[in-house]
């Protein structure tokens, strides 16, 4: 199929998995967090704690693990390695979440020019750095601890490439947009490491990427109501986190091992995604000798049909066909792609 966006490499673009390591762009000022994204926190620890057990509220309907998925390494983009949990055969999606990849990329590998439509990509760097450039002239770099929340809406074409020597690691989450928002104007929200609130209590640290925890609210506006919390638990500590009962929720373990949901449950180690049952909160224990790091994600289900073709996520097959036509003909959101090509190549770190 011929395309006026002829600079795009289709073999890279429409691979079955399609991860994107995104990079930053400073565009929009921080907005208020979605009102439905409120959270509450409780922490207990065998360490000396500022809170006693009498101050800890139990859940009426605690969540527990109902599905465990090991994210196995696979190749994506141009020579990149990802561990996909959501978005693979065992867990195709978890409304409103479409995909979660833990990526590890070293130059000259990367993710050259590719499109998106109909959802959001959230890139959170763990190590190294990634540089992003899009067809609207936006360009920037996110480093370890930084966040980019990109709402693709009706269309983005961009590239994402490693920007530091060695391995560049992070998480990229895809969040679906409702039918009324799929064709909205694209936008970016970006937070540097120092702008992400971090709260420490005895044995527990949480970085509040989206939503609320420890009484602290993220400035990120979530088009689809979402929580995104990065927890680190010292050996012997435990934490409780409230989650709206109607929301889907899961945990992804970055490092270490922990016990999730029930005190009698078996410990689970790194690179696992744990889908949580319905309920009003979850409790986590670190009984190991090393720190436990995991992200806790929750979102309000959209309850809408999902039709996906690579980087296009819509509600009907007709909308997917329209997205492909719009991209090929550089129209209806992809207009700027006609004469654009990223300056970033798979040649090495910046």
C-alpha cells in the first residue's frame, strides 16, 4: 500500500506488539487530577512507625490476586527488548489498560517513526534516558524518574530513541480513551523526577505518579480516571492502599518479591503482573531480605468495544480502517506527517 507518509518503516510500525518508549516534551501545564482518582493510604511496619495499629483501617472487601502473568522478554521496534505483561496472549487487556511493557533498550536499538491513535501512552523511566520527537515539532528527553503522559487522541507520529549509554529501562503503559475522546487533540503532560511527589513512612516509600496516596495528589490529569503509584517497601514492612471498588487494578513487580492481597499467599517475584479482584483496597507485605519495588495501577473501566490494529485502538473495524486511511494519506490528524521524518536514527546515544 502506497502512502504519502512514505518515510515510515511499516515493518517496524505494524508489528503485533508495538511498544513505544516515549520521551518527553514540555507542553501543557499540570492540570488537576481527575476527581474520581482519589486514593487513601495506610501503612504498617514491624519497624518503629509513626502510626499505630489502632490508626490503621481495614478493608471491608480486600482485593486479592486472581491472575498472575510472567512478562517474558520479546523483541520489539528496531532491536529493542521488552517484557510485556498486559497485551499478550494470557492477558490481552484489562479495561481500561491495553498494554504494559517493561523495556530495556541500548543503542543502536530503538523505536523509529511510528503513529498512534485512540489512546494514551504513559512512559516512566527507571534507568537511563529516552528522547522523543514528533511531527508537530515537539522534542524532549526524559531521564530516570521522569514521566511523560502522552494523549495521542486523533493522531501522533513520533520516534522514541535511547539517549544514554548502556541500558535504558522503563515502563510504558497504554490506557484506552473513551469513544468521545478518541479523536481529541493530542497533548502531553510531563513531570521531571523532582516534580513527582514522594512520601516516606517507616519502611515504605511511594512516588505518586497519578491519583493520590498518603494524602498527596499528583498534578497529572488522567483523561481516563487512573491511579499510578510506585512503591518501594523495605524488608519487614507492609502497606495498605485503597482503590475504588468499581476500578480494575493490577500490580507489576519491578524488583524483589512480595506477598499481595492475603497474608497466607505465596510470595511473587519480579517481572510478574498480578491482576487484583474487585474490592476497596489491597495490602502488600515484604517478608524478604531485600527491598520490594512494584507499581500499583488502577483505572475506571470504559466498558466499550476495543478494536486494535497495532498502534491504532478504536471501537469498530470501520474506525480502524479509517485510521489506516488517514495515516496513509496524511489527513484527519496525521496531516503533518506528509513531509516529516524524525532526525533521530538508530545510531547511538545522544
